[in-house]
C-alpha cells in the first residue's frame, strides 16, 4: 500500500509538467514553466506524499509507519484545500483548466487536485486503520521477540516472564506481562 501512496504522490508532482501532453493541463503557465502556485499546490504536497509512502515502505516500527501515514493524509488534504487558501497565504493564482468543456474541466480538476487528494487520503486511511489493529500475526511476532534466557545446565531455553517471579520480588521485567494475562492469570493446573 505504501507503493500506491508513492505512485499517487509521483502523479501529483509530475502532472503539472506533463498535463499538457495528456490533455490535462491546469494553470496559466507553459508545460515546463515553474510557478509558485505549481510548487506550493502540486509539487510540495506530491513530494510530501512520496516521503510518507517511502516511510511506510521502509518503516520497521508501528510508530514510524503511523507517522508516514499521517504525512500522506496531510499532503492529500493539502491537495484538496490548498487552492482555497492561496489568496490569504499570498501564493500566486493557480489558474484554471485549459479546456472549456464541463466534462473535461471536471476530469482535470479531479486528476490534479480534489480527486488526487481524496485518493491519497483514502489509501492512507486504510493503512492507518490497519496499523491501529493488532492481528494474531503481530502478536506472534511480538511473542517471538521476547528475550530468551539460555539455560546454564543444558536444559531448554525459556522465556523470561513475570509469572516466574513472586509478586514482591525484584525482577528486571517487573512491569511486563504476557498478552494472555490481560483478563487475569490463566489457571494452568489441570482439572480432575
């Protein structure tokens, strides 16, 4: 999904310059002409979207991935509302679609700003939703990364856990509990 975010961000960066060849040009500038409006309203949010997608792809922790997801959401929102705030911020005029037809204007508007921003927000929201839930696979991975204590007498290694220490004893893992103890300690004695 991070790759899709990068693809959408790349579209946002490139469409102001290649739009004329695709019949989707927007603005008053020529094809390769740099303007402040293109920079602030299309290239900057596209670049931030690409960075957010790359963070999602390369992240090793949930917190970093959430940061990348929120970067993408903010960039997508800027694609949608950016043109509404250009005048108060003193950014130059973005221009208008280069066509006069209503249907063509609608598609250019969707491809350059509102639809692109909505697509970025939708994909990033799906990613953030997935990151907010812990699946059984995530729990298995977390359990496998517990520190293993090697046994000194050649016996099997075992996981260090709070259940091995009495309540009052000092333990290096005193505050950590196993996820299955969330609703109380399990009874491990067999019933007869």
